[in-house]
C-alpha cells in the first residue's frame, strides 16, 4: 500500500500541504472557492513546527489501527483494496472516540457535511496524494510497500 | 463424527465477541465458528442507542457490521440462543433449549447488566434501563408526547438517557447521589461545564441526592422520594445507577471470578480452552496496575481482538487498557483517559483554562503521565492518551503537554522519528525518554 513519509530535514514549514489537502477535499476542488465560498473542509495533514524544525504529519494508516478497534459504529475501517484506514461519514456518528485514541493526533472533527471526523484518505482519486504532489521541497514522499 | 461441533464457540454478540471473530478468522481461515446470541439482533452498537432515540441515526445506522457479516466470516449466527450452562471439563455447553454443543475453544463475551439498587417500591414501578436496543425501542414508544421523565443516576448511561429524553420532548429531571454529574469519567471542572450545558437544555439536575423510596401511580407513573425529603412525580422512570459484569455463566461453571471474570494476560480464564473478553472481565489496567472492569466499548473491542489471537493459537499478551471516555453533551465534547481524579496527594496536576469551555488537564505520577482530560477543544487528544498507555516519561515536555501546538515536534528527534516510522503504532511505541516506566 501507499505510505507517506515526512522528511523534516527538507520541510520548510510553508504549509502548502495543508492548503492543497483542504482544496482536494473541498466540494469544487478550486482553491479560491474552497477557502472563500464553500464550507471549508478540515485539513487532514498537520504541519508541526518549533523554531527551525518542522514536518508534516498525517494518518499513518497503522497496521494495528487503534481508531478502527475503538470505533463505536464501525465507520472507521480498512479499505480492502488500498489498505488505507478510512472513515465512512454515513456511518460515523461523531462520538470522537477515534480522536481520543489516535497516537498521531491525525483525526479531526469535520462538521462540514454532518457530524463526523475527517482524516487522510490517501487521495483515492489522485495518482499522487495532493500533499505529496504539491510539496515544493520533497519533504513529503510517497513509498509503496 | 468430529470430536467437536465447533472449533470456536462465542457466547455474546457485541464489541468483544465480534472483534474476536474478526481476528479468529484472520488467523484461522478454516476453523468452524458459532456465535451464541441471546436476542435476535445482528451485532449492533449499544453506545448508539442514545443517537437512535434522539433521531440522529436510523435503525440501519445501529449495525456494527454489514448485513452479510456472519456469512463473510463463515460463522454460524445462532440468534435467540441462550447458553444455559458450560461444562469446562467436557468442553461442552448447553443451550436453554437443551442442545449440547461441543467446542474446542470457548469465548465468554457476556457483557454487562444493569445494577438494580434495593430501593423500596422500585419493583412496583414499570421502569426502564438504557443499555439495549429493546430499551431504546421502549423509550421511543413511551415518549414523543409531553411527559415528565426522571433519570436516577448521572453516569454516562443516565446522562445519555437524559439527553435522548430531551430530544424526545420530555421534561427531564436527573437525580445523582454523588456531588456532580459523570462523577467517574470527569473531574469537578469538566463536570460543571457539562452540567451547565445540560441545564441550558432544560434538564433539572439534582446532585448529592439519593432516591430513598418509590411509589407507583400505575404503569410507568410514580413518585420518587429523595433523601432530603422532597418528592418528584414522574411519568417515566429510567434507572441508571450502574452496571455489573454478567459473570453468572462463568461463576456457575466454577471459573475464577471476583467482581468480573478473571483472566490472565492471554485473556484465558482459570479453565483451559475458555477465554473471556469485554465488559464481563476484570483485566489489567495499565495506569492503576490493578485488575479492573473497564466496561467501555473500545476496551471490550481490544480485549476481543487479543482473545481471538490467543484462541487461534497466536500467543500474544494483551497490552492492558485504561479507563477512557469520549462524551459529548449538547454540543460540548469532553475526552478523558486514565486517572482524572487523583486518589491522593502523590500526583501532580497540570491544568489549563482557555476561553469559554476550553479546559485541559494532565495528571502525572512522578514523571509518568497517568491521566488527561480535554473539554471544548479536543483536537489531538490521542497523543496524550498514547503517552498514558505507553506510561511515558514526560519530564522533558511537561511544560508543553497542554499547549495547543503540542505534538511530536516536542519529542526528541529520535523518539519522534521512531513513532512516525513505526506503522504498528499505538501501544507498542517507545515512550518519550525511551523508558516505559514500570508497572508497579
């Protein structure tokens, strides 16, 4: 499956990954509409920064995913084809148990459509996830295992 | 004839049972499997009954697994089949209908039941519990018109019942013996925040008061007398003073039990070939170091998973659990894990109070983080939960724990990279200082 690896030695903290993540998960996929005219989706990647060090972090798609085990409704599951850990917003009730157990802080409240959580879905519609594709310094790299 | 009717017999059909079945099938593609389920429901999520009653989800949303689930894991789903007794020596169980079934490995995932307190007159009042789909159906049938509902007990179940009743248009009164709502899951401060929201929604909260007597006025109607002497008339009574492990099957078969079924680190009971998991079980609490019944969905699911692995022969010890709660009342989310109310002075408590309902707390024992609570802003709470479960030494990051930007950036580079690159995340990654503390 696809995994995204952060390289903190290359990250410049520009947060373009966050911006393109939001655009990719917006209704129109248009940067101006996504930020100005539509309900803004939650970012599914987070740049952590302290002084000169920074890196971007999103869901690790853990092999033993605590969010899947803990999910009350069964909404959080592993996609049998891609192996990605994905949330089904139709079944998610927004109980936030996944937020309570994710060791990476990679799940966020996303109340755009309904009360549910949002997390990295590895951009299933794209060949290369938006955050990786738009990183100007290859500080996010995609590997396949 | 085969020596056994089933390789795996599962008693129960909820979080622990289903996660055990998933894992069994993952590790053993062929072994035969049967699920003995007392009621007639496909596996559903009990914590969702309050969402159902409040109209936030429909019946379809209650199911924990898709319709073809049992077929997909090649399990016989024996609904409406109560297990009457188990015979450890003979690897055999007997159903209520008298069928005798032989198994190679057995899982007891019998869950919990409501604790019915000895209150005078309670038997005469037709009251509700709030732990099953049937309870939810009853509540929906009885509400939707103007009525006065009384909820006894302000724990998680009682408060969820109260919230659901408000959504059904009832005038709700809650009585709780302790001095605050959600006394186990929350501390004073967070409890006050939740209480404020509940009161704004019109719930009449009476904490520090117990019900001493009940008087039936026919059917569901009645009158409660509180220990302060005041009286409350109600059209509907919900009893939610606590739950107890359903350990009767295990007890009657002579399995070692002590306020819950006792298991070892492999979820094995005192009898060989018999495993147990979920709300009926006392398992190791990582934080307190004591065997504890943590009757919580995520804990039950995790125990089920480990029981499944061990039943299938992949010996793996259960990493332990801690108390953890994610609750939301009238739009205010509160997340907590581990010890939120330190039992004595031997703990350090760090708190942060931001604007409005933003409240956070960390509890430390020495340099080890043992508890956390976040209200209002709950983002990234799981980072703290994972540090608690790892028993991480947080000496070097103590001052940052409750800050908004707290995350992996605050960890030493080698630890951070270890965590990020370790796909088998969660419970097994090293603590911040590299030492995991110790179980005392």
